[in-house]
C-alpha cells in the first residue's frame, strides 16, 4: 500500500518554478517531459513532471497549453467522467496565472502512461504486429473508446504515432493519449489523414470535428502496426498526395500486400 500524506504546499516541498493545482498537485515546470508544436507557430503544448501530494509514488504529468491554443473543455469534462483504461483521462484541470507575459494558462493533470508504441513518433521501426494483435489489442478497444465519445457527439481527432502508448511496463494493452489541449486534428500528421485533410493547414483543422476522421486515422495506424512502421516512408508528402489522388489510399499504402478482411 503506497504511503500517503496530507497535501503540503510549503516552499521546502517544491522548487521555485513549481505550480500548485487544487492544493494537491505540484507541476514541476523545470522538468519538461515533452513539447508538442506540429508546425503551429506560437501554439504549443508542454508536458511537465507532476506530483500528487496525496500519493507521491504515483507517476503523474501535467499538460500546459500555450495561451494561443484552444482547449476542448467539452472533451475534458467528458473524459473526467469516463472510466476506460484505453484512453488518457484527466484527473484535474485549472487555469493559473503564472506571471510575466504568460497570463492565464490551462493546466491539466493526468497519470503518466507507459512507453510509446512507436518510439520517436515512428522514426524507429518496431516488430510488426500480427493481424490478431492489431484487431484485438488495438482496433477493438480503440473503436470502443471512439464509440463512447461519439455517443456524446464528440470525436477524438488526435490519433497519431506520437500519441499511442502502452498502459504499463507489461506492454499487454495500449491506450491513446491526450486529445483535449488543442482543437481537433492539430496533432494528427498529414500522412495518416484523409485526402481532404492533407490539404488543410494543421492550424485550420478545428472545424473538422468528425468521428469519420478518427476511423480513417485508426485504419492507417493499423497498417503501420502491421508493417512495423511507415509503409511509404520513401515518399515525400507531395508524392504521397499525388499517389493517393491518382491510385487511392489502399493501393498507395498496401501495394501488393494482402491482409484479411477481418483486420
């Protein structure tokens, strides 16, 4: 049983760059885990190490949205009430004024997931998954997550190579990550998007809030798992756009490969 203690906010318990949320969570702003930009000038999301003062053994993280981002508060509220191990769910969020020119920024605290399924956002090859694994460990649980969101008229729109994690060190199940810190689609790379989305700047995808895009992204990432990486990593975005336009998505990505219809 992990040890717990009452929340303490004394200066000795944190470094000077820390931010306290809800008198319980400490955001260690000097310890950046990652930073997401995705070609959005002046629009960024930072991820910091965080501590739960009620249980400091827990591995936590805190997202902070740049003031130019457009967080999805309706998704945040939905996920706080959702109990599903296959999607990252926030525990607490709060806007805080941190001084300087930063102004009021949104912070969201969540449990730290396991390692990325695709290390370095797919730049490294991984062992190819079997069709059975893709169907049972990826497609089936994630479709259930997407269906739960769709029941509330919400979409996920954040499926990408940099946003799929193992739930823990056993690597027996996976989860999808954050989808609430910016507008729909801002983190989805154009290579796994529908043709019309490849033509839109990431900063302008906010109006495309459709579960159809989620299903397309899910299918594309399933191919990446089956191949152990990008099946068309030799193509530039311009070449990929041309081939998808002239030959279609399946012919472009699969060529002469064959997979069962059940996958």
